[in-house]
C-alpha cells in the first residue's frame, strides 16, 4: 500500500511539473522540448535503476 502511495505521489508531482512547463509562456518551444526530454530521461533512468528485471 505504501509503495502505491509513493508511486501515486510521484506521478502527480511529475504531472504538475509537466503542466507547469507546458503552460509557461516564458519558455520557448525548444526550451519546453528540452525540459520535457530531461523529465522523460530522468523517469526512465530512475525506473531502470530501481526495478529488477525478470530473468
């Protein structure tokens, strides 16, 4: 149950960050794209580093 709450909290946090970036009028398209790519890279790296693959 606790893991589920942690995952849900992380999802909402990431979603908030994405919404902030997309709605920020001060950022250019390229800046938004760069930030979105960084968020994606970090999420995938974190998953890869913390999830054991089945063999």
